[in-house]
């Protein structure tokens, strides 16, 4: 039979994260961050110091080597603290897509981009969605064509992408997949890590969301971007499967942060009902 009991370590982790967040990320601060459209650097550094960023990555790559139940506890507590889910999104993208990126990355990508993300001085995001649609990964327009100097020549556009402003700020990048053999359908896609500061990558816009404004949601255009071979993630034409692996990991953490946010919403709502006076 499956045992759903948390370990003592996991209970202690939850307590430590909960306590830190109750002091360092109050509801007033969450509102302020949302109004200012900003995740304060001090907060991100604090999450890094606590070992929360890139939690699932191995320690030698800047993570905490945490198991997935522990990562889920972190997502739930962050969702509870930050009702606008700005911080949990920042956390879960790096714990899920960051995990896949790290697993497939070359030493160059690890050294230049991954190892500093765990301290808050980097960013690992997911750039799947395109202007034509997000669900239909195999219907994307992004192409990777062989480059004359080796590697790939990348053309495509991504939109509704979390954390583009934060990524630019700390010289971070994104997991992106594109077609290397379009006629093979989903079996002709390849994954890569694309830093946003590369020549040919241009931020297109910042979207206005309803809530969740502390973390940016933007888009980027890739025009004849030369991607050296060592920025490819995994094997050629396996990109669709790597993309799906990221979704599998992210879904669990998204669900956990929603549970945390719902719990907090319920508590705030029931407190308000108890204190409220009926009109009339
Ligand atoms: C605040 C915010 C942040 C985001 N951050 C990111 C991010 O960091 N990275 C990223 O890559 N994306 C991000 N997204 C995009 C999000 O993941 C997309 O909204 C998602 O991929 C769905 O794409 P879409 O909106 O184009 O919907 P569509 O793909 O057009 O789908 C619309 C609806 O149609 C359904 N549908 C689609 N195709 C079919 C079909 N063939 N048959 C039946 N039903 C179908 C879908 O299930 C869905 O219900 C973000 C979105 C928001 C709102």
C-alpha cells in the first residue's frame, strides 16, 4: 500500500519555509509587488539563500537535490504565501523545466547559466507558447535549420512567456523547441536552451494580466539566431518528448501552488465572513 505520510525532514522543511514566508512575504508585500509589477531582488535572493530556487536540481548544479514531494511542499507553501502566484510560478518553472534543462544540458550551459540560477542570479524558463497557440506543441512554427558555422539557425516567436523581464535582468534563458525535420511531425522537433541576451533575440512585449503582475509575462522573437551545438538539449529530434517531460513535472507543482493559494483564500474569506457586519 502507498504511504502518503510526510517524512520528518519534509515536515521540518514545510515549517521552515512557512515561517520564513510569513515574515518575509506578507500579504501587504504581495499586494505591493503586484501593484509595482515587480518581484523584489531581496525576496528572490532570500529564496535562493533558503535553497528554494532550482530545488530539484543536484547540489553540484546549484540545487538542493530535493525529492518531488518536498518540491511540492515548497510550491504549496509559496502558493499559500503569494496569492497572486507570482513567486510560486518563478519557483515551479525553475524546479520543473530547470530540472529537465539541467538533465540535458552541456557543461557550457551549466557553467554559464544553470549553476547561478539557484542563487537567484540567473533564470531558467520555458518558452513553449507561440502566437498561433500553446497546446498544440507539434503545430509550432519555430524552425531550427542547420547553420553554416555548425549548430542551428533559429527562427520563431514565443508569446505569453513567464519571467521574460526577470530573465533579461539576470542574463537568463529559456527551454525552446523547434522543428529540425518538419516532415516528421512531433518526431522532428529538437530542444535547446536559448539565452535572451543573444544576438537576434528580441523582447516583443509585456502583457497586462488580471492579477499575477509581480512577475512579468512577455514574448520574444528569434530572428536568424545562431545557436551553437552545445546549446542543444538532448538528442536531435527528441525535443517533443523533452517538452512533455517538463510538462509532467510542472503540472504537479502548478497543482500544489493552486492548493496553497486556495487554502489561503478560504482562510481570508472565512475570517472576513466572521468579522463582517450584515447591512440593513
Ligand atoms: C499568465 C500566463 C503565463 C504563461 N506563462 C507561460 C510560460 O512561461 N511559458 C509558456 O510556454 N507558456 C506560458 N503561458 C501560455 C499558456 O501555457 C498557454 O495559454 C497554453 O499553452 C495554452 O495555449 P493557448 O492559450 O494558445 O490555447 P490554445 O492552444 O489555443 O487552446 C485553447 C483551448 O482549446 C483546447 N484545444 C486546443 N487544441 C485542441 C484540439 N486539437 N482539440 C480539442 N481542444 C483543443 C485547449 O485544451 C484549450 O482549452 C502563459 C499563459 C499565461 C496566461
